[in-house]
C-alpha cells in the first residue's frame, strides 16, 4: 500500500479483513488523510490511543454543523427516518436526551431482565430445533431474537407479519446500494407511520414500559414534542436490535470458523463472557466511514498532525481493535483473551447506550447455542456466505448451520 500518496481510498483500509494493511498504517501513519467513498476528504485514525482520543475528546463532535463551516453543514429533512438526530447532539443537550432512556439500559435493569431474555431465546431455539438440521440461523433466531427483546422493553406487541414488514422497512432504509433513494425514504416514512400508530395506541392504554415513559418524558423543562418522542422511540428500537442481529450473525459465523474455539466453549460454558468480548473485538465493524464520523470543532493536534476546525475525522474502531501495542497477536481469534479493552461499543459521551443489553443478548445467544447444539457447524463454505452492507452495520444475508 502506497502511504506516500496524499490520498488513499478509505475502502482499502477500513471495514475489510486486511490486518496487514491496518498494521502498516498504525506503524507508519496512524492519522492518515484519505478520500471517502463519497469523495469527501477526511482523516482516517487507526492507532488505538488516537482513536480513543477522538472518541473521548469533546473537541471532536458528532454534529457536522458545530463549526459554522458552510461546507460541513448538513440539512435535516422533516422525516429523518430511523435516525434520531438528538442522539448525535453533543454536550449538555446530548446528556439530557440520553438520560431519558439510559436507566432502561443500565446494567442493573438488564440483569433484572435477563431471565426474560433467556425465555425468549429458549422459545425461538425450540422452534429452530424443530425445523431440523440444516437451518438458517439468521432468519430463524438471530433476527427475531433481539427484536422480541427490544419490543418487550418498549412494550410493543409485534405480530409475525408486522415483524416482516418492520424488517423490510429497516433493511430498505439502512441498506447501501440495494435500494434507490426513493425506496429508502419511503421505507423510513412507513416505519415512522407505524410508530405513530403504536404511540397513539399506547396513549390510550399506558403501561409500565419504556414507550409509555417516553410519551410522558420531559426534556429541557418541557415535554418532548411528538416528533422528538417518535424519533427517539424509533432510534431506541432500531439501535436496540439491528446492531445485535448482526453481532450475533457475524459472531456465530466467526466462532464456527474456529471449531477448536467452539469446542473449548462447549466444554467450558464459563468461557462465554471472554468469548463474547473476543467476538466483539474480532469482527470488523463495516461502514466505519459513516457511523464513526466526527468533526473537529476547533484546531486539534492529533499525533503529529494538525486537524483543522471543520475537518472530517474517521475513528476506525476496526483498526484500534487490532493495534499490536494493546492486543497480543491481534489477528488471532482467542476466546480466552484477557484483558480485552476493545472499543467496539465506542468510548466517551457517545459510548453505546445499549452495551449492557447487547452483551447480555450475545452471552445468552452464544451460551444457549453451544449448550443446546454441541455439534453446531457451518452448513456452507465460508466464502459462500453472503454479506450485506448497511448504513449502521453490515451483516449476513443468511447463516446456514447444521448440528
């Protein structure tokens, strides 16, 4: 890879399994100018310490409008779909909006909910097992499992048909290249309309659940507007399951590529916690140029470089999780790895709100699969499994397994 070139394509160094290129960047140019897929000039940050600084330093912000630089300003449409721009706020506004839902996703709240999560997993795996081997783990377990969990937390009852529709809306609104801009926008509008109906029903029959709490929540000494509340509810719903769906799919796919590691887990279920942390570290997070984008609010020195106010900065968690200065043999998949200070949930004020819930779901999913299906294996060659790209995360179209 030519590191002397002023610009290198970001697609060559982020979101792909190329540890040798990541290592070269970290060693020679951990803060490197790149051209993103959309033609935007940016700084790609690959060193662990540098990535952590971008994630935690308040001078690197999520809001593109923070500098007042017209070149970075982003118009906000009336229907922003599943995204909730308020969660991309910075400073006190972000803290206050986040506080409206944070208690529902605290470690204590998740621990109380774990028996219910296990019940949901067991029920789905009962159906999965009845289908017989081989079967598609993605469609029969990895997708419906996190959806059922987040629906329980929100207090939403979703039928099988509604689940299919919601999955279609989310896939269309989050896909890269598969749908036209018009189809993506229409899917967002339909998802928005669905939540309008759900909220109207919840107003008529409030309950002890998160959606009712959002309907009555206050922000900045006032109640949330209808639009703010809907956007926040949709964000919680999408973020509460879409990323976990893909983490389960990619994690199990990765684990089954290492039968020796799966055998270790099967023989010692106590390894499930470090195994999940390694799955989170080892699987590359795609679309790093989108969901990890930051903007410099002022001139900042990062490594040996001066990042100017308004510059786009990409903190590559993928690369940070493979930094040889922090991880011994980072290209080796090792479910016994400890400590494992990966940054897959981010860091700083935008640390993943649902990290505790995602960990619990992954632990329950991986442990249940290893206990119930000790002979679990991939039913197709690794190269035959189709991957898909999305605006938030990428995943697998299907995950055929046998046991």
